């Protein structure tokens, strides 16, 4: 019997050509579990791209192109509905650390940008397949099955990824490089949400 796949989750993925090397100067990294703000004399670690408006503008432009092309978001059937970046933060994993299992609340779309240089020692980011959780019985994970297979993305210089915020993600193994840095961010539609 033919396998038909009527439903799927859409992600965006692109190695961009623009120069966002300004991000390499950042020294403020957020603790994703605590999400506490630093003292007022320092930049807010969860609004870090406010310190880098050039990079913020490029990432936001790519995201708005992604949702227009893939989903046709419009307002009143004519005007394009733009999204705004609501939060952004830098992450840093040391050797032996993992990305904890989490999703992003209070947002619609999320993303990650790998601005550093990476090797095979840098741990990948795994996205949990949400379809398996919709069944009343537990289905064993099969690497070949679109219903249960999780997806892992390896860090690559200038790789930009967009995904629905409710998708859980984590690392399956510990990081083996000395330092693995990345940028994370969230998006919501501009203006009124809902009717």
C-alpha cells in the first residue's frame, strides 16, 4: 500500500549569505532555565538582538519572507501580516552540557541561528515529533516512520532555522566541543491577535 502523508509540520532552514559576524562579539548569555534579567546597567539577555539591530533586521526579514511564502499570512485578504521578534537570547554550551528538553511558550514561531564555527563535536538540536503524542496508545519510535521519527539538525555556520514554538527540542547527547554558541529567538504577529 502507498504511504500517504496528508499532514506535516513546516520548518524553515537556510544557510544565509549575509554577514552577521557582529554576533561573535557578544559576551552576554542567558540561562534558559531561570530567565532572570541582568541588572539594569547591562543588556537584557532576553532582548539581546536589540544590541545588534543589523542582525535582528536580517533575521526578521528572512522570517517574514518564510511565513509569506509558505503560509500566505495576510490581513484583510490584501495586506501582508508582518511578524515581530519578541525575545532573543544567546546560548552557550560547554563540554559535557546538553540542551534541556523544552519548548517556547508565549510565542507562535521560534528560531535558532548558528553564527559560530562548528565541528562534529558540537551537539545537534533534536526536535521531538509531536504526531506520536496524538495517539491514544504509545507507538515505539521508528527512525523511518514520519509518525514517530524525531529530527536532528547539526550546527552549521550561518544556518538559520524557523519552527513552530510549541515543538519540543533538546539534545540527545552531551556537547563534546569546548564551547557551542547559538542565538535563539521568538516571533509573534504584529498588532491585534484574534477576533
